[in-house]
C-alpha cells in the first residue's frame, strides 16, 4: 500500500526538519528570541526612513518584509557576520567609514 | 574673564594621584599587602577629592585671542577675549561621573587585591592608569589632551586585558590594539582638520569660531573631520562595527577588570559624544548618523547576548548593547535626550558592576560560568542569588531600580523628538536584556544542580560582598530619588542641547 | 587650476601613505606586515600634520629677542602641529611595541604569524 502525503504531512515534515532533539533547549530559546528580535528590528529600521520621505519608508518596509522572509533564519547570518575575526571587523569598519563619509557629504 | 584665572586645586590631583599610584605599585609589585593598602587609600582619596572639590578650570598655556568683530588674532594679553588653549574643566557633570568612577575603583582594587596572587603590581597600575585616562577625557576641554587620553586609554585597556593571562585575552588585546592604532590615527586627522579650519585646539574656542563664521565651501572639511571623529567614538565605546572586538575584550578580562573597563568606556562615550554634538551637531545628517550607529549597536548587542552560552559573554554583549542606550540619548541632542543618555551612563555602570561582581563571585564557586551547567548557587549562597536577581531587574529597567528612571527619560525624549521607533527599540532592548540575563541566572543560580555531590565550604572575600551591597543599594536609592544625579546633569544638558529639527 | 605647492604635495603623499597603510592592514595576512602597515598609516598622519603647519618662508616658532611680536605672528610656522607630531611619534612607538609584544606571545603559542589562523573568529 502506498502512503499518501497530505499537505499537512508535508508541512509537518518541513517544519520538523528544522528541529533536532528537543525543541525547547536553553540554546534554542535564545536563538528563537534572537530571530524574532532581529526580524522586528529589520522592520523598524526600514520604517525609520519615513523621516526622509513616507513613500520611501513604505517601499523599504515592504522590501524588508520580503527580505526577512527570503533570508530567514536571519540569526545565523547575523552570528556569522558578528564574528570576532580581525579581518572581517576591519572590513566592516572600512565599509562603515565609507558610508558615513558618503551620507554626510551627500546630505551637506 | 580675567587674563589669568586661578587654577582649581583638585584637577591636577585627580590626574596625578592615579599616575603616581600606578608608578608606585608597579615598583612594589610583589608586596601584595602594601599594594592593597596604597590602592584602597588612594581610591578613597580620589572619591573624596571628587566629592569635595568646587568647580573651576585648570589651564596649561595660552593662545592668541580672536577679535570677534574683525576675526583677526591678537597676542595682546590684556585683550578681554583671551582664551586658554589647553585647559581642563571640572563642573557638576564631571563631579558626578568621576565620583561614581572612583567609587567603582575602590571596590575593583579591593576585589582585585584579594583575588589575584601574582602580577598584582602591574595589573593594579593598569587599573589606575585606566582611571587617569578616563578622568582626563571627562574633564578635558581641548582636542590635544582628548586625543592623548584616548590613545593612553586604549593602550591601557590592552594592558588590563592581557593581565588576565590567557591566550584568549592576548588575542583580544592584539585585535583591540590594531583598532586603537586605526582610530588614534583617525582622531589625530580629525584634530588636525579642526585645527586647520578654526585655528583653535580649545574645544570651546573652536565651537565659538564655527558658530560665528560661515564656512561655505570649507564645511566639507568639517564633514571629513566628523567621519574621523566618529571612528574614534565607535572605537572608544565599542559601537556597532567594532562591537565583536569590544565584547571580546570585556569577556576575556577578569570580571572586576571588566567593571573598570566598561566604566571607562561608557564615560568616554558621554564625554566624546558631547564634544561631537557641540562641534558637529548643527550640520545636517550628523545626528542621524550618530543615532543610526547607536540603534544598530543596541540591537546587535542584545541579539548577540541572547545566543551566548556563557554568563561572562552575555554580560559582555549586554554592556555593548547598553552603550547604545547611552549614545541614543546623546545623539538626540535635546535636553531630555542628553539628561537621559548621561543618566543612563551613570546607572549603567552601577548595575553592570553589580552583575560583574556576581560573575566574579562565581569564580570562587568553582569558576564555571557556562550556562550549560546548572549549579543551584542560590541555595549555597542565598545573598549572592538575591543580588544577582536585583541586578538583573535593575539592568532590565524594572521599577523601582535606577535603570527604569533613565530608560523612562530616554523613551520620553525620543517620543518628544517625534521618533516613536527609537522608543520601541529601547523597550525591546530592555525586555530582551531581561530574557538574556534571566536565562543565565536561572541556569546558574536557580536550577537545582544535576549532581548531588557534597560541596566544600567556599570563602568569598568580604570586600566583594560589601561592594555588591553598596552598588545594589545605590541602584535602589537612585531609582527612588533620581534627582540626586539628575540635578547634576540637567544644567550641562541645557547648556549643550540642540533642538531636534524634524 | 590648483597651484602645485609643497603643502599640496605633502597632503597627497600623506593620503597615499594612509591608504597604503589601511590596505595593508586589511589585506596582508602576516601579523608583522600588518604592524608595518600600521606604522605607514601613522607616518601618513604625521606627514599630514607637518604639511598643515607649513608656512611659505616660515621661521621656527621661537620668539627670538629683538623680533617684534607682529613679525613673529606673521612668519612663524604653526607650533601646534609640531607638538602633535612629536606626541604622535611617541604614541606610535608605544603602540607598535605593544603590538609586537603581543604578536611574539601569540607566535610562541601558535607557531605561526598568520592572522587568518591566529586571529580567526571563534564560536563561544
């Protein structure tokens, strides 16, 4: 007899493929909360651009929703990019510095 | 203003005493009892000087004065606009910041001298030099001393981190020193650009010149100077792109060393932030840039704290995240924002010291700080368990503790500036702080231990417990009577504030 | 057309040194080479400061007896950049010393000076 995968079975399999072992370990709570926090933060950051122009804020908010859904889970990327590797931090500092100079010179 | 105002007696003492103590304890490096007495006595002296001193200036050299009507320089010493180039200023803000810092210094040296067995002299001298550099940055009113003190401070931070002697701390110190090189060069360039633009190294003079003169095309130079200044600001406070290294520095040193490091770093953030606000605050996009850096730091710090599995690293990331809270207030630049930001800095160093002293106590109970262990310490040391829970509540802004008062002012300030998003982020940070801390507190203190082997009696030094309860009491007192601190901050905040223009 | 002066050349050389220094710190993997890049960066800053204080036909900023104050004010080179450069040299030396000392300590422990091995990111 061939088993029939209903949609429910497929969804259940897909969701449980994320979880190994108990879904409520000490680590897991931290990662789940961190994921939700970074998601909300991305949305807040996008909506921030309303102070420059409201349509820009709306477009960025929609883009942020799409982006967070596409790139989920965010926390893994965030953890990688927050590595304490010297070269990586140096790289980020140079990028930051360039952005600051560009934004302030453009604004002035 | 007279041409030669008299100097204030307390300013040189606040700088020279820690330097002399640093030299002396370095000489008598192996006599631990003598080191302990000298360090504690001098730390108490510093606290007394800071609390008893009147307000005033100390100046080192003069410079040609600017005639406002013709914008020409004159060497005439009788000219009434004679300003002093290299000067320190001791006012109410400086008083409260240096007093809190010296209070923390007392307990840090007491705990360090009872915990350390070897290398005590050099380590203690690093702690005192850290105090000296932070005191200079807090009091300074000229760019030259500011730059030197930032450089000295960053080298001393490396020294304190190396003092804990593990390979992790050597790596953290090396990485941090690379950035000190970068940001020190940046600050020197910023100083040179401001000097070239205004002709002044004195901060008040430079600000007055920039306000009275239309720079026109030359304002581009000011923007470049701002960018370099921001580089050293984010470095000093461990703001966004440098936060992995700064939290590594906090996590790799002894917890009592971290208490001193975070105090220095947060008070430096306030002092440099106020200077930046005054010099560049009127330029468009400057405060937005500062605000963006602060918000990103807050969130990244707190999210990274959530996923750590060691109490030390959780505290390290939370310290970085709360630095963002301090700078949000300063970036807003309004009176409420400045009061909130500076008040938050003072509160932050107090409650983080409580938590760091609790973390130090864990070393006496076997040295396990990973949240993978469940130790059940609340049963073995009920007072320690209570202190850590009170510290957690203060850090997450629960009334009636001090964290609540400053976060309330910050939230009100951001709402008043028309930025409800910032208020939302501040709320998120304070709630997430509670989650991140309580995960560790539950595992280490409240959850019953997995093994039931008999435990030996542990002797925690008395100075640690005294310090713990002094700072817990301070969080409560400031939480109930915030005006004790706010009354010192408000006049300064009113003097330097700029209305938010959105 | 911008006039080419010694000061302008100084600024260009300083910018080149700073850029080379930062690029070296970013892209060279050897710790000692990174430290050398830092010294280049520091030299670039010094050159910038010296060029800033340059005055065409200037004199040493010491008030010699017999010289009038107005003449001194008109011709003396800016004294402040000189002080900053001196301080920067001292700070640069001490920073380099600390960097090299830590590099030696890490070399003894890991047996290599590769930053990508010694200072790589770690999970905690």
